[in-house]
């Protein structure tokens, strides 16, 4: 029974660290403790009295449970109420431009709970608020779980705000990777389709745009790009249908102007044929 409990604690520590961004130090402490207790129980039977072994096992389990909870205290998701309250206050301050107060909350969280993916994200956003993309990237690189939505969104913002170099290809790669990881995230499905369209990879563009369309059938932008892809593939009937749907869905003036251009081109090409 104890072996099963040690195994579950080991897995819990690993999940807290990898999935929820919990404290690396506490997670390693729990995992290392599980291994040590298993070895002590397996190898110490001949040398340690049964009563002493029972005391060691019970005390070990109790300590590991406390340490496992301690990992959760530093988690960016699902942590303690106080942690989440301070995290929310920091986010609110950043949103309101109250950078000094936000920095104070972040430092308080780090001091009380330790560093986690959440604190790295907050610090990166704080650095971005002053245009320091290099420092923001340093914080991003400290994030353990780089495959969740907030990590992708942060990296996208860093690329877009960094004026020291061209990040076009990195953005293309980011959208594709995020789209593969998050099939129900309309934003990255749409932008993966747009970037593929810009590279004239029309089959791939259609693939991602249809994914986005399935998540939102009334988006004028998605409908417009589906029409543009259909036009590029000489499927004029489908293009007209998508363009009409985009207008009906409330396309803005810019999209309507592009649609008008495409419709003019199609009329010209049909006449020529």
C-alpha cells in the first residue's frame, strides 16, 4: 500500500511541476523523498526494526504530503486562494498601467511562494510595459511549460514588440506549433491559416482556416480569408460564397474593400474565359 502511495505522490509532484508550473525545488524534494523512502523500506527490512520502520513510513508520508501541498502553493493554476488573489491583483495592476504596484505584488509572490511560471509571465509582461523585450525574453525562457496558451501569447507579444530584428518566420512557426497543440483555440488556428496564406501555401491555409471556421462560423475575418484562399485556388464559386457570408456577418470597411477587389478580379477573369 505504501509503495502505491509513494508512487502517487511522485506522480503528483511531477504533474504539479510540469503542468501547473509549481516550484521546481519542492517538486524535486518530494520525488527524491519518495525514492529514498522506497529504498529504505525495501532494503532496510533486515536492519531496521518493524516498529521503527512503521514510524519512518508514517512520518515520511506526512512530510511528503506537506511538501506536495507546498508545490501547489507556488503553482500558477490551482494554487492557494491567497496566491491566486495576489496573482489576480498583479494582473489587474498591469492592465491598469499601475506598474509599480504590480511589481510590488510580483516580488511579494516570489518572496512568499517562490518563483513559478506565473511569476515569470507577470515579470515578462512588466518588462514589456517598458519596452524591454530582451528582459521579457529572459523571463520567458525561465518558463517550464511553454506549451500552454499564456506562454504562446506572451512569446507572440515579445516577437511583435521587438523592433531590433525581424521575427516574421518565428511568428509563422509559433502559430503553427500553437495550432497543433491547441486545436480548439480559434485565435491560433486563424493566424496559422493567415500565415500559410501569406506564404502561398493554400492547402495548409485552408486546413487551419477551416478549423477556425468550425469554432466560429460567423467571423468575417475567417470567412474573408477562406474566400481569398478559394480565389487563389481558382474556386470562384466558393470564393463568392465566402465573401458574401463575410459581408453578411458584418465585415468592416477594410475587409469589404478587399472583397470588392476580389469580386472585380473574378468578373474580369470570368469574362476573359
